[in-house]
């Protein structure tokens, strides 16, 4: 597997060497950088999540499952939900058990 990852350009320590970054800085405006930083943060989160899943599989641990959607839970050891969407759904389910149309006291 390592060979296939490296063949696709993985594990390159200098993917963006300093001279290339300086060249990009001259071509882009601040808005472009904001977009790139946002996309990189999203990619880092995704990569970290996948790494945690692979480590769990490697170590023979059963993947934790989200109680809301049944998807795999990755990240912190004490994480319960797979992400913010399921965490909010669970909170709303606890806060408003009757759903829309029912007031906070539980009556209609």
C-alpha cells in the first residue's frame, strides 16, 4: 500500500516549497487565501478522521457507531456522535421530544 500512496504523490514533505508559496502569494488576493485556508482546514479534519478510523481497524477495535445515524464515530476518545449535525439532532430530540407543534412544557 505504501508504494501506491507514494506513486500518487503521497508523503511528499515539500509539496509546497517556500519559493512556490511566494509565487502563489504574488498571484492571489486575500480572499483566495481565505478560501484556501478554509479548504485546507476541512481537508485536515477529514484526513484526521480517516486516520483515526484506519488506526482503529489496524488495532482490531470495533468502530464506534453514532447513536443517531449509525455512522462511524472518529475523533476524540469521548466523542459520542459522528459530527455536529447528529449532535444537534440528538440535542433537539432531547429538548423537544414531541417535535414541532409541541411547546416546551410538553403540551400541545
